[in-house]
C-alpha cells in the first residue's frame, strides 16, 4: 500500500494570496489525484495529475485557479491561487496502487481570511 | 461520469444498535467502493464490490451490491464508539482508474455510549 506525505497539514492564508500543497508518495505511481472537501461536505475531484503531461481538470475547476505540477512519478503539487474565503476547504491528494483502492494523504486544511 | 446518491446524511445511534447507509445510482455501476473518514482524518478504503449481488463481510460490517448493480449498502451490527465517522460510497469517475472517484454525499455516524 502506498504511503503519502502531504504538507502543509494546515494553513491560514490571507485572501488574494496563493498556497502550494505538496504530495509525496513512497513509490512510483502513474496517476495522482487532487480532491477538495468543503466543510461538512463530500469529496470532489479537482484534477488528475499525470507525469509528463498537463493535468486533466474536472468540470468547474480550471488551471489558472488550481495549477498542478507533476515533475516525477512520486511527487505532485497543487496551488490554490488568488484565494478567497470560499476556497477554505480540506485539500487531499490520492493515488491508486496495484490494488483497486485509493490511498489518501492526510489532507491540507486551508482557511482563507 | 457516474453519479451516486447516498442516504441518510446523518445517523445517530446508541452504542450496540445497528446502522445502515445506502447508495443508489440511476445507471449500472461497474463497481463501488466504500470509505470511512474519522473526524479530522482522511478517507480510508474499506472494500470494493464488483459482482452483481455480492455480499462481503468484515467483522461487524456487511457490504452488499445490488443484483442490478445500481445500489449498495453498508450495514454495521452492534455499533461501537470506534465506528464514529463519515462513511462514503464512491464510484469510478470515468475510465478504468480506481483512484478517479465520484463520492456519495456521505453518512455521518454518531454513536452515543
């Protein structure tokens, strides 16, 4: 099973600024995924990050707001740009392993003030 | 992508009572996964169901996949305080990747000692 290290675990940011979240996996994985979980809500897929190509964004999410990097098979970053209070959420990265399941990082709890 | 509706949104039980959460889809599902998220934690994979009519058990947890592969349930017998958390069903959001998921709304389980 994959072990994922995600940081920061939490942050409080001023509106208009940007935050970059890092996700490190202990093994090489083809696809990494970024999810958002708004307070008290379910998880919503933001994008799929593939190594060597641009991320694929889900409906309602755009690259200008959530730029993603995937420089190698063990690492990805998600940036939340020009933040507003509505961006206050938990952001989670996940990967799939050989087994039919998704492994999640601990999440980044973001508060925008 | 496939969508799934999950009910109930909340469930409060006394310790020792049973608990069930249901997921329903208007379309036939290729498979369905179940996750548990403890308060303040990240989703953790419980199980995947693939076959029509499949029933799987994990100690006090029983998972079922409907005959038409359009609904699924998670039943917990004799709940314990350690069962507290949010239970999500999740289905593939497109393609063959197990990690690209659409989550149900989740059922928040509270267990009173």
